[in-house]
């Protein structure tokens, strides 16, 4: 049981431990693990120096867990006398803050002082740039020395000395051609009569002789590398070689005994085997910086580099690990926030990198937030990024898949962004209030468009069929009856059949009559109500339509939670990361234009506010009338009886 007095705060609607001092770092091992907001976070994909996170990831599994965070805090408390630079997140550490009474602290002090002496600086304070530059230089020098040693070793092992590289290139160019020669020789043994056919044909040379032969090198190269004779088994070194291959062959001869008179197939294959073995050997001794063994001096320099990385970044991790303090601090970026999305006259600051698209698609909807997934490409750097952004303010009518927008990362680099998917959740109670009417309007618009398109297609299809039929009929009519056929066509195609359309007119009249009856019934009831009763009725209708949507939005807005999004990124979240309504109003900033304008609009639109009000009111009343009528409920009589004190029938039947 810890006796340390922790500070607590209400952050994001959740009670959390508040980390703010060096004393808090010293007592981290006493903090109940149930109070930690995060249990594990990934090393990569965060807006914090990845090298700092790798230093904290002591087991190298790619995740930082509570025990590793506690281990770092204990190490810092051991090697430092003063943790204030850690709290301040400075990248420069006074050497006086290092605990020389500790053995490891003494080593860090000596190495840091040595680094500063090498750089020609006073050994009073060392910066992260000092340690990083010294460590990088040491690694580079060690790597270059190892690489040079490997090159010398390879030169000693080269089968043909300094000529090996040239011979290898010439051999690879000639390999197929030389093997072709040996196969032709074997065929002459199999068929003696074929020797002339397998050799270069005089007719082929005669065919190209009138031309400039430098333009015919490709054709000359197709001839055998040497002359084919009956039973030939080797290339005679004192006889002419195909001019197209002579230079390469002369290079390969450097791999033969100077006294050799011929080149056999076995000798050719032996040269190839030696070159292949040398090539494999070179590959086996190729090294990278990761292959260099860390010696004692490099390990000591790395310890200083680790100390300075942690001095700068450890407290930042704690604020985002124990409490998510930076998320709720508008002056800082949380380490999982990657920038700002500008879309539809608003800026969205809660943007998280998507590293696992499948996991994000499966879990993001549980956050209860309205989310945009965007593919981002920077034209200036060529970098690409997939992000998911929370929209917490404004309307959504102009947000759709395929919409182009702009994303700025935390360093100010701009990206072209495109919305690729949307997770639809309430943004505000106001938006939810108008949602039923918007959905109804969209539904009516879609149905009207669909109906019009179907009718247009039907009319066009019918007209096309009649036109084709009439064309065929006219062609079949004898010329002597052309006039009569023409008159008959006019009657069939252009005549108006009143009987055919009477049913349509009757249906239209019936519909208009029903609509008129409804309007008369509605207005006859309304004129009997007083003003205050009419207002209450309108409010009741409004609540019936919008109330459920607003109530559901209120419930969902209170439950908005960032945890599912972080969980999809590989975090293990131990407490809710709520995005309540006031905080949501901070995460997204909508445009705010002044009420007065400096320049008058030369093309102002006429406003019909009164007309629009009554049209909307009429639509609401019509919808309410049909709903109540379908339920058999006489809501007008009921409301009138309720306010007059008289009984009224509740059922129209």
C-alpha cells in the first residue's frame, strides 16, 4: 500500500491520476496499475522520437508496457540527482544533475565529459545533438573500417587478382555463346554431314556484305563464336574468333594458362565455377551497420544517448500513458495525433494515423464519433499516410466519399487528402434535431428522381418500339397504297385515345381530392384552437418527430470514446477516453464569419422567411395528421379537451 499522496483530476469525464512533478516519477512503482489509463502502446507510428521509445522497450517486442515504464523511471532516479530536466522535457542535461555516487552514473558522467572534450566544449552540459552526433560518427567510422577490411579480404581471395571483375563480366557475356559452340561440336559427332550446316553460312555473309557492316553487328553476333568443324571439341586459341565477340573472349583468356593452345568445355566450366564461388563469397562477407558488434566504447556512448533521449521524451510519454493529459490540453499534441484535417469550412484536430485498416474498420464505429477515413499524399515530400479524423462540430450534408480536402501534419507539411469512407454517428443535438427531416427530404428526392427516370426510360422504350414497328410497316406497304398507309400511321401514332387516359385523369383527381380533404380537415381543426394551444400542438408534433432522434443523439454524445480507435492502433487502453460535448467543440473548429459585411453582395438572393416557415409548418402538420389518422387517434380533439377540461374522444373510429 503506497503512502505517497497522488494528485487526482477529472479529465475527459473520467477520474485520473494527475502526473506533474519529479516526485510523481519517483513513486511510479507505487501507483496501482488499475489507475493507469494505458497498459501498453506501440513503439512505431507515434509523433515522438522512435529511438526514445526503443530505449524504453527493453525487451524489444515493439510495445511499451507498464513494467518497462516503471523500469525507466527507476533507472532515471538512480543515475540522476535532479529529475527536473526530465519534467521540463529538455534536450540538454547539466552534468551536475548526473549522480556520480552511483557506479553507472559515474560512467555516464565521464563519457559525457569525454564527448564534450572531443567536441571542444566545456564539460558543463551535454545536449542530445552532441551525443547523437558523436555516436553517429563513431558508428560510421567503425562501419567504414569494417567495410574496408572486408574489401581487402575479398581482394586477396579473388581467383584472378585485379582482373577478376573484368573477367567475370566478359564470362557472363560469353557463357551462352561458348556453350552453344560446344553443343554444335557434339552435334557434328552425332551427324558428320551436319557440320557445314552448323557452321557460319557463306550466303549469310554475302547477304550483308553490300551494307555497312558496323550496322550489322547484331546479325554477325548470331554466328557461332568460332568455326565449326567435324568432331570439334575445343576452341583453338590461335584461330580467329567471331569479331562481334573477340574483345570479350580476349579478356577471358586472361583466366587461362598463357601457354594454353585451346579452351575445352571442362576448362570453361571451371572458370565459371571459380567466379561463382568468388561471387558467393563476396555476398557472404557483405556487411551493414547492424552487423557491427557493439563494443564497450560504443555501449557507453549509447548509454549517454539513451539518457538524453529519455530526459527529453520520458515525461511526454507519461502524460500520454498514465492520464492522456496531452489529449485534453489544447496547447499540446497527444503523441497519437498526427495533424489537422481541413474540410467543409472546419478544422478537425483529432486525427489518428491508420496502421491497420482492417482493425480500424472493425472497431472505429464503437467510438460513437462521426469519422472520416482519408488517404493523404504529400506532393512536396512524396510521403503517404492514411488517417481517421473525428468531426465533432457542424453539419454533414456536404461530406461524402470522394470529397477532396487538405491535411496538415504536426510539422506543417500539407497533404492532398481524399475521403475514402465515413462512419456516421451524431455530431450534435442540433444536427440530430433536423436529421429526420433531412432524411425524409432525401428519400422523397430519391424516389421522385427514380420515378422520373423509370417513366422516361419506359416512354423512350415504348416510342422506340412503335417507331421501329411503324418503319417496318411502311416499308412493306405497296407504293400504290402509300397515301393510305401514311394516313393510317398518323392515326395510330398521333391519335389521342380519351378512354385510355380517362383512368389516369380520374386517379389524379381522386388524389387531389383526398389531399384537399386532408387540408380542409387540418385547417378546420386549427382555426378552432387558440394561439397558445396551436403553439403547444406544433411543439408536440415537433417532439414526436425529432424527439427520439435528439434523445438518441444525447445518449451517444455522452458515450463518445477514443479508446476503440487507439485499440485498433495496437494500444491497450485501461480507461475510457471520453470526448464529451464541450471537449468535442474544441477538437473541431468551424468557420465563424462576421454578421456585417464590408462589401455589399451585387447578386443578393430574395429571402422568403415567412413563406418558408409556413411551408415547413404545413409539411409537419400533414405528416402528423397522417400518422395520427393511421393510428386511429384524434389528436386535435384530445388536445382541445385537455386544455378546455372537457372530455374528447381519443379514437376517430
